[in-house]
């Protein structure tokens, strides 16, 4: 019996990648992890490759011999437009083109809520919602979704685009009562996409089981069952049930939060 090929994880040095690595490495075939920064010592059943997604030759070596891709690698916030183009536009294209060359069909693409950030919070969005990016970062994620749709329709790729909300260890502000995604639920979401028996092209919102959510996954086609919730943090983040935010502030009105207030290329102060 042939040895299963490894799963490829890009963006492995980031906070989400570091959490995912030891879990995804347990899958059949193990894990190949990559980032422009060294992710650190390999975990069991993991191979590390360090390089730039903007380098097409490196990406081709990185993708060769893998079974599927979890593509987190990107400039992960609003930033200088040239940086976003290098990693998020060129880098994502290089990943898809290399997958085509090497016959790798399934990809889980880390999109973002910022691809739909200019929808008002009063709207409940499902997989059919149109893109309304709130920043050039959001535009780059909308591009990745469209690239995935193109490669799915033209080349038969199996693509799941995750419109990730706020992936943090715990909610830290009132907005996250709607958008929070626990690390454990992120893993559940990714594995649901990797293991889906049928997948052509899917849009899935990356959020935990939050009763204040803006998003509905009933049309995603992915059997994602979040087990965590932001609801238990409501008393701490909104004492007395009162939302302290200014309702006239675009950061309150739009689903993308404070990204709606960023200037072109302005890096958020985290």
C-alpha cells in the first residue's frame, strides 16, 4: 500500500498555524508546514519548509507531493498595498497554479469576514452573500475566493473558502460576541472541509456557536458543528447587557468592525 501524501499547511508560523500544526500532523500522511518565518521545531510527523509565497519556484517545491492544502499564508491584516499584492494575490495564485501542475485538487482557503465587511450588522449572511470588502486586505481575500471559484469550475478543484471571523483564544470586545471563532472550532471547521465527501466550491463562515452571529452556514454544504460559544463572555464584555459602542460609528454599523475606519494601506494598531 502506498504511503499517504502529507497535507500542506501554509502560514504555519502564525498564531493559528502554531495551534493547528500538532493536530493536523496526526492526519494520515502527516503534515508539511511552511511559512516565510521558521515555525520552529517540527512536531511528530511534520516536515518544515521555509520560504516566500511570492517565489513561484519555492511554492512549486512546497506543493509537490502533497495531498491537499490548508492555505493560511498571507499578510493577515490591512497593510501596504504592495505587501498585500506580493503575498495575498501573487502568493495565492502561485499556490493554486502549483496545485494544478501537481494534481492536488482540494484546498481550504483562509478567507476573511473582511471580504464581506461592508455589509451592515443588521444583515444575516449566508453562502450566497455578495462580497463587500472593507479594505485592500478584504479585497485580497475576495480575490482568493474568486480564484478558487475559477479553478473549481475550470479545473475541477475542490475548494472551501473560510470567511474567518475573530479567531482568538477568547472574545475581547463586544463585536466578538458575534464574530468569535475559538481555535478548537477552527480546527473542527478545517477538518470538516478536508473530510467532506463531496466538495466543489463552498463558502463557509468561520465562527463559533454564537447566538449573536451575523452568519448562517446552512447553505455551505459543509458539516461544520462548532462546539464553543462567545455567549458566556457577554456579561463581562457588555455589563448590564448594554453595548458601549457608538451606533453611528462605522466600526459598529458594519460587520467588518474597525476595518471600516482604516485608511487605504493603514496597518491596524493591535
